[in-house]
């Protein structure tokens, strides 16, 4: 892996808002659902990336990109990012990366809004 320290710093920075937001919700005594969703979706997503990479190498049945993107959107993007880097999978396909980074941006924007602008507080 090229530039592992830089990638680790970037990953930590990207996870600050979701982790901070999920912890704030959980520690406020409301509920731990956001933290649980991010954790479980990320684990499943990383596993699907591993499986899809193995299938790609064996020329087997692949996981549709829309399934991967849906799981990323549902909170699995941290696991997807780890899977992309760990198995060097889906990192060169520009159309895939554009959708992936839009999903990450949407998650970041929602947490900025919820944590700092207060627009989502009435939901939780």
C-alpha cells in the first residue's frame, strides 16, 4: 500500500464526524443505533469487498456495484474504504469512485448539519 500513514490519517479524519455524532447520540442517552449501523454495515461492506475481489480474480459471480453502493450509503462506507485499500479493489474505476465519494460527502454533510447546524436534531 502506498502512503499508509497518509491514508490512515485521511481515514481517521473522515470518520471523526460520524463517530463523534454517533457517540454524541449514544452518550446523550438517546440511542446507539447510528453507531451500531456504521459498525455492522462497515463490517459487512468490507467483507463484500473481500469476497468481490476474490470473485474477480477467479472470474466468478461478482457483487453488483449498486449493491455495494447501497450498503455504503446505509453506513458501510468506512468499511468500503478499508476494503478498497486493503484489497486494492474498486480503486481505479473512476465512475465507481465518483459515486463512492459522493456517498461519503453526503454522510459528512448530514453529520455537519446535525452536529453544528441543528437541522436534524428533531429527528433524534
